[in-house]
């Protein structure tokens, strides 16, 4: 029987289902048979329906629910998330590997059980596997990323990470954080699994004419500031709205205030907050509380003049940052985490150290006073600066790394990790 690549992802929320889909595309295009494994609650998900409807021989989906909870002395261990997920992956692998030979296991979100590996070993025995980490942040302060000073937690996770990289079967650990391979090269050397940068992918897209995009979205004239994605408090949305309210109340500044465009599904608390405060903003905001299609996403990034990245308590990678870079849109960015690390030069837009109304208003005025979106020659500012920095430093600048965030590069990295 032909060997398969197992792609195990129990959760189809956020971008995790896309990672499973893109990993399957990478390996089927290379001639492998792929089997995506997920929980039965995802049977009605668009990806599951698409795979079942296609009826392909080289791409199938299997639904495996978690095993029954332990009812012995080990039951308390299942309260630990790492242990619970490790058990699921081991169970799913064992169930499916009994019916077919497995060449490789791919874990699109290895953070489920990463720190359990030193204690529990690989859930896949000696079978080669690849994991993608999105949440490893213990190293950030060592590489110049602004992050909370959690010395004890970071030290413990660093030690566990070192041991995890020597787990049986692990072929490579791929990180959407470019600073993790940098830290690992210094701290781990050649010991353990290969640790490589996997640029967070977005399908290739090109900006449409802003006027046509605004017409389709029914936006008014004047500057527009986009907040995009899953809209929760961590987007810094409350602080942004509070700052824009201050601009609305100031006669001189009110004329310069942009139209706020909030696009993406809102959680209940944010929905309630925006319903109350929207009436206080001038111009009136555009609130698109819905799942955003690929077509609408293209229009949003084409139509809006700048993008808000003043996130709160977010230290990982941001797909919105990648899209802003790709569409040549200036950003208002937090100084924290990887967003701050990528944007620290200021070439992509103002970087704010805090979310005070004064700092936000100043940044909003700065980004629209520059009129970057209205000046064709300024669209390439970030790319030009990145190239200059690359030449001066002998390597890619932080901004230039964003050029790698393509779907084809993502697939190529996955295939290379298998070799």
C-alpha cells in the first residue's frame, strides 16, 4: 500500500485549518497521498466538505475524536492541556497507522504538546514528523523582541524546548517566528532537530483600484483606517476608539479624523462596546461584523489607506502585518512582540510604545499627514528601505523578510523539511 502523510489538526478554528489544507497541497503536489485527521465536530467545515465532495484518491479526511478520559490514578494528568493533547495525537496516530503505512506526520500546531515531549516522548513512536510552532516566545528578550520579563517561565520553557528538540522522530521544527531559528542557532547549535523559519503564508494577491474597491464596499471619500481579523479586546480596539473619540471632540482635529473600518467577526464584549461607542465617532465608522471572504479582504486592503496593528498583549506573528506589507499600506504598530520587531525601523509607519489616547492620536495624524497612500512614489518606501538595509547589513532586513510570506514559499519549506 502507498505510504501516506498524516496531517493531524483537531481544531479547525482560525488559520489552523488553512495550515492543514496548505500542508496537504504541498505534499500531494509532491506526489504523496495525504490524510487530514481532525475531530468530528469539524465534519461540516468548508474544508471537510470540499475534501469529501472531491473524492480524490490522494487526499482524504478522517474524523477521530479524543479517547475516553482516564479513570485511574492518571486521570488528574488530563487536566494538563499538554498531556491531554499529546494523548489525542498518540491515539489518532495509532488508530490510523494500523490501517496504512505512514511516511511522515505533520502537526500544523505543535504548541498543543511541545513542552510535554521531554516527559512523554514522541506521540508517533519512531515515525518521522514535522511540527509547526506559532507560540514559542520564551526566547524573545534574548533576541531583542519587546516582551514581558518572565524569567522563571522563560527559563523553564527554554530548558524544555532544548530537550523537546531531541525527541524521537522529529525531523524539523518550523517556526513562523524568524527569531526562533536565530536563537536556536546560537543556543542549540547542531544538536537536535533542524529549526527553520516558515513564513506565515498568504495567497498571492494584488491591490485593486482603490476607488473601485471603495465603491464595492460602499465606503465614503476621505481617509480610512482598517482594523481587520478576529475582533477582540486584544486588537487594541477599545483604546483606538477612545482615541478617535477624542479626535472627534476636538474641532481642529475632527476634520483630520479617518473613517474607522472594523472588518471581521466580533466577540460579544467587543460587539457591545462598539454598538455603544460608534455613535460618538465622526466620521461614522463602518462595522463589518461577519466572516470576511477572500474577495472582500482584497477590497478592504485595496480601499483603506492605513492598517491598525496597535495590538495589546500580542507577541506572535501577525498575518494582517503581512497583508499590509503586500498591499503597500502604512501601519500603526505596537512596539511589542514580533509586530514591533518587524516594524521597528518606522519605515512601515509609526510605532507606538503605549496605547494612551495621546500616543494613538499622534500616530493617526502622523500616518495620514504623510499621505503615503496618495503618493505613488511612496508606495515602495518600505521595500526600498529594506533593500538598502539588506545591502548595508549583508542580509535581509526585518521588513524584507515579509517578502517570503507567500503560499509557494510555505509549501517549498514544508517539502524541504521532509528531505
